[in-house]
């Protein structure tokens, strides 16, 4: 149950701002949908999407990692939002072509061809959740996030990640031992499915150790940090990504490429190590690129990963 309290500080006075829920479920939906990318890092696709099994999905979107997202809203606690969302989640995975056509129409063909189906997510937004809800999502092999909302006064809105669970399918993707193309930003369709896993399979023990050190450090920054293994990189995220980690060309330039949500103009760039990636095509999210080839590079990378975590 929520125990968050918010206070207004004045001239020698402290006033508690009392939280409240939305008057109508639709009010909450109409607040989130136009600003979905700001709130959740999700590109909006459709509202009240009618499914062929007679359902109606509150909101559909595609997150920054290319994963489909179903969002269900409830004004109050104990409104069975998880079961309803799972009903739509299963429909989505059985009707991928319909979602892909929607993405193609709204965002373009290239994005539609690179949907991360194994990372499909259900996001449930409600005033609160019971301990039974938090226990239930751990028993279900689906990517589910429980998010709490509160209104404070007329112009303050709280959105908090309460709990999340990653599907085992996402955590342990299939590996294939194949020779990889060096066209890192344009792999063939044959390479795409297990691109990142094959990179890791081809990496040296030393490079893998650097990779795991970066990921472990990111996870150590907070209990709410998630590690998502995707086709082209590993995402470290809270509500949104704060770091994307990719094993880069193990045969020719053994290194990691880390992309961070930091404005490059706010940090000191270093030739060969820290670059402005705003206009550089790359897999992953973020405008700052950090290249790690050694333990010395790793220490600098950790400082910047932490900075990205704190800013996001």
C-alpha cells in the first residue's frame, strides 16, 4: 500500500497536499495518452483498440526498445486490472500481424519489421495494488509492470513503479552459433533474431567480464532497475531506459558500446571513448556513446551510467 506523502513548503509553514484519484477512469487515460512518451517512454499507437475476441484495450503503444505495450487503467485498487490485461496480452501474441500493421501505419515499415515480440509488456496503472497483486505477477510468465498514480492538488501528478516481473523468455533468449556480419547497424534478417546473443557468444571471456560488470553495476543502482535482454542490446531501465549495452564486433574491435540518456554537451567528450551520438545511427537509446575496451574505460563508464540513472 502507498505511504507517499507530499508537502508544500511556504514561509515558515508546511502544508500536506492530500492525494486523490481520478474522477473517472477515462480522465486518467486522457491524461496519459497524449504524454505517453514523457511519462513512460512509450510511443502512442491507439486508444480503445477493439480486439477480435470482443475486448477493448485501453491504450496500445510501442516502447523505446521496440516492444509492444498494453496499458490498462483503473481508478481504484481491487479492480481486477491484471486479469483483464492478461486477456488482452494473450490476444496480442496470437494476432501479431494486426499489431504489426498498426505499427506500420503509425510509425513506418522499418519499425514494424523490428518489433521485439519477446519483450511485449503489460502496464497496469491504478491508485494502488495489494500484496496479492504483487505476488500474482511473479507467478505468471509475462512481462508485467504495476504502476501507482496519484493526483496532488490541481497540477501535480505522481506515477510510480510499484513492482515488475520479467518473463523467463525475455531473460534467457535462444543462442545460435553463427558467423556474424560486420554491418553492425544493418544486420541481415537472418542475423536479427539472436544478434546480440550471438555477439556475446563470439566475445572473449575478458570482454564478457566487462559486459557483465556494466550490467551488474546498473542493477546495483536501485531495487527498481530491470535488465532486459533484447535482439540488439541489453537495456537497463527503471520506467525508461537509462543505459543500452551492446557487445561490439568481437572479431575486429573487441569492445562494448554503451548508450546513455545524457546530453553530450553536459559532459567532457574523449576521443575514442566518449562521443556525441545524436546524429549517429546505432542500436539502443541515448545520445551519449561510451566505448569500453579495458578496466580503465569501465570505471569511467560506471560514473556515466550512474549519472544517466540519476538524471532519468
